């Protein structure tokens, strides 16, 4: 079974600084997708960024980027120029790429609570 | 578009009561699922469905039932509520194609006394 591990239960960063959240996963599959979701105090689950395992290029979305190391099974999220609105719980998630049945399901890590200090 | 709509947003039950959490999506997504979120545990899959009439168990299915009679709706039933089912419940849907992410509802905070 696939597992996702977020080793940092809590992180803090100063406003305008850069922070990196760690995520490792375990899978025997070669093709899969990885996601980072943000959950602010409003409780909504908001997609931050996604990465396809077959792509070597790291995904970026504005101030958010990932460092995807397939051989190491590592998928860290870097937030640049941190803003107060970035304060949230961040979840790393894994999904197999083969379509059908239980392959659609997401496996989540336990989350990292990010605090942004003014 | 409304996306994924969950009702109610909050609910308090007594032990032994039953209730249904509603979930509806208007994106014609094949895949729908229910998760529960507990402190320090992340989101854990309860049940999922890959289409109308097809459901299966996830990681923590005990005490919950689901059915999928239409593409749009995927209700979650608690047959006899227990305090261990106090949690935040999320419904999600996706097309299941490619790298399409799951879209989440706003969640239901359920307390069992």
C-alpha cells in the first residue's frame, strides 16, 4: 500500500521569506501523480500544485514550486515570498496514474501546519 | 458552478442516532469519495464510488454506508452514531482522468455526544 509521510508537523516562516515543506512517499508504481493541498482555517481544501511522475521538470505555480526527486521518492513544496495568507495546514497527497477502481483515490500525509509571522 | 456541495455544515448527534450527510456535484464527475479528517491523522478514505451503482470501501469504512444511485449524489450514512465518529467529513469528486485533482466540498463538522 502507498504511504505518504510529512515529517514536519509544524513549520513557521517570516513574512516575505522562503519556506520548504517536506513530503516523502512509498510506492512500487512508476507512474503516479502528486499533489499539495492547502487547508486554511476556513476548512476548504484548495489545490496548490500538482506533479506528474513522468515529468522530470518540477511544477511551479507563481510563488509555489516543488522539488520532485523520483528516485528518492521525495516531493517538497517551496513557498517563496511568504504571505500572511499562506498560513494554513498543507497536505501532500499521492494518486496512482492507472485509471479505474481504487486507483482514483488519494492517499494523504498527516499535514504540516504553517505559521507565517509578520 | 457550485462544484461539490455538502450539507449540513455542522451537526450534533447523540450516541445511537442515525443521519445522512449529503454530497452533490454538478461537474459530471465519475469518481466520488468520502474522507474523514481527525487531528494529527490527515484525511482518511471512508468509501468511494467510480460511477452510479458502484461503491467500495476505503481505509476506515466501519460504521458507515454509502450508495450511488445517480452520478451527482453520493450520500454517507451513519447507522448508529458513536463518539469515535466525531470528525470533520469531506466529500470529493474528480473526473479520474489524467492528473485531474479531486474537488472537495466545504466539509461537515460532526459531533457525537
